[in-house]
């Protein structure tokens, strides 16, 4: 049995995720079911999801995102008790099963403080509430394996992101692997060492305690999610270099590829299949246009440079249609301002649509609707990125910065367009370098649009279709993780 513990999980119909990590873990779940791999992923069940925004007096106001319909699809699997903060906490277990794959959702039922701690993903009132949220996940995950799997049956126990590194403190000695999905500082969260003394009785010498450090120290292996990210991990944690390796992220192709594109054999076949997929997607999104479609859709935060696409909307003429997508964390002031800017562009320009909530079902249509898919992170800050992979497996070549897993497959003007510098150092987000690459980005988008106009685009698109499908697939990822032979 493969066991994975994750802070978020994106199953179809759910709102139990914030972005790329949850979607990636959902892709693993569906791939395990397809490949017949015994697989269990354990996560918290967030009654109020992550965040959505409503407009009030001209301001964007964040609120919870109930997922009542998805909750009804889960199968109750009893309750158990754990101790957190010196109090007994009752946990409800809810299952979603597909072939050999099981998603086990854990939900605090009482007392009230525990219920509140797990109501929403990545939204907490205090550091202690945030700490206890992940203590609940860790202790409930251990209890679930105790009761429903058995530790002797666990081949790998994969900890997704540092917040899950509390699991080995609850039950040391298992075959843990810490998977690090973020090179940025927030990927290495910290808590005061007094929290650990109060909860576990450990008196750590460091204060604050870095969760990534604990996870790597207590795991048999550390995994990062692109070859480029390995350089950053070895620089940050050189004392763990012997146990850290790279397994590049991937996507579940049957989940993300349009059925019309399942087996195309030539650029001409791809062109016909793409036309069918695009027409269906535009209709589903309620968009009427016969123009080339440029897409920017992902979480809104500074290092992903959403302001690049906002500027591009201003700079390109109206012979292009733009689909902008994504939302920000409520505490990310820059991201919330960019949401307002995206909303302004969509309301003032007939060739712009803004879709804030990138749930899986809608995200698929956005990918299928695109002709030019943009990927703009500030080089050095993106761990891997998977949105550009979803485009490429549909024969949509990306215009991408040289970051994350991009350069493992993408070659400029062969299966996409590249811009910017490949940085192997983490420059600050107020660095002048952040803005310098816009002109090249604009030039590459124009080059892609020119190729679409003169027909040379379709060979590049077909190259993307073939090369992305071979490498950025869950089948390859499962082999690299040792899930299959």
C-alpha cells in the first residue's frame, strides 16, 4: 500500500484545495485507480473549502466556499478519538473510493475549537490554531493507518509538504518520504518550540522549529518536484544532500486531455481535433469569439507575475481574446489587488474574460479553449508548475519562463516558446529583475500568434503534444516514485 498525507486534495466535484498541490494529489489518486496501484491519500475535510470572493461596496470580500454536494458523495467510515492540546478530539472518517485508490478525509467533530481549526484550508486565526490543524491531520492519519491499513502493509508513506512533517513525531520509524513542493520561504513553515514541548514533549534545540528540517531528519528520503528545484534544496539543506533526489511532477493525461485528442497522428489531425475541443470549451465557458485565445490562469501571487498578462492585455490589440483566471489568498494583498485589476479589465474590455475560481472542471475548459497558454513565474521561485503540462498534452504549446520543470522538455520554437533567464538563485520579489523580462514575454507571445496566423504553429503544437505526453505523464512519475515497476 502507498500512503500519502496531504494538506489538500482536488477530486472532481470537490473544493478541498487551493491550487497546484491539491490538483497534483488528485491526479495521483486517479492515476493509482487507473493503474491498479493500492493507494490511500489522507487529508482534512474542509467544510468551507478554501476561499471565494464577493463584491461589497466596490471591495472584494473573502468568504468560505461550502462544498455540500461533494460532502454528500463521501461514505462515512466511523469515528475515532485522538488527543490534541491535552483534550480529546473526535474525528469523523469519510471515504471516496475508486478501484484500488482510497481518499480518506478526516474531519474534527468536537470540541468546537477543533472543528473551527479545520473549517477552511490555509485560513487560520492564530499560529496555534494553524499548528493544531496539522497536529489533527497527523494524529488522525496515524490512527487511520493503525485501524484500516496496518503499518506492515505500507510500502511508502509520502508526506506532501512540510505541514505533514508532524506525522513522524506522532509515529516515528515508518518508511516516510518528505516531498517538498515549494522552494520559496513559505515552503518551510516554522512554529515556536514551546508548541512541540506542549504537544509532543520534545524540547527542540532550535527555536523556531522548521518543519522541513524535522521532516527530512525523520524521513528515509526527501523528494523535490523538478530537477531545477534540486539545486535549491541542496543549497538550503546541504546536510541532507545524501537523501534528497528529484522526481519531476506530471499530470494524469486521461483527466486533462480532451477526448478528441486521444490519438492524433499528425499536425493536420491535431488542428482538426483542437478546433473541436476549443469550440466545446468556449461554449461551456459561455464565450463567443473567433479570435486566437491567450490564457493566463493560476493562483494570483507576486512571484507568478500576473501583472505581465494584465500589461499584455493593455499592449496587444483587440484581435486577441484573453481568458484570465485565478484567485489570491485573502492575506496576499498583491494577489487581491491583481484580482481587482483582472476584474476591471474584464468589465471594461470586450475581449477579456476573468474566471476567479479555477476548479478542476472549469480549468479543463480553460486549457482546451486556449491557443497560447502563458506561464510566467519569476525564475527560481516555481517548484515545478503543472498548468503548462496540461496545455502541452493537448497540443497547446506554452509561452513559458525558464523555471520549474519547463526546461526538462520545452525547447524554444520547437514545442513552445521560452523567455527570461534560467536563474539558479532565489532573488527577492522586489528585485528589479522581476520586471525586466516583460518585453521578451510580449515578443514571444506575438511570435506565437504570428505562427498561428501563418500556419507554422501547428508543427510546434504537434511537437508539444508528442514530447509532453511522453515525459509529463503520471505513468512516468509512478515509475520514478517506485509505485510501479
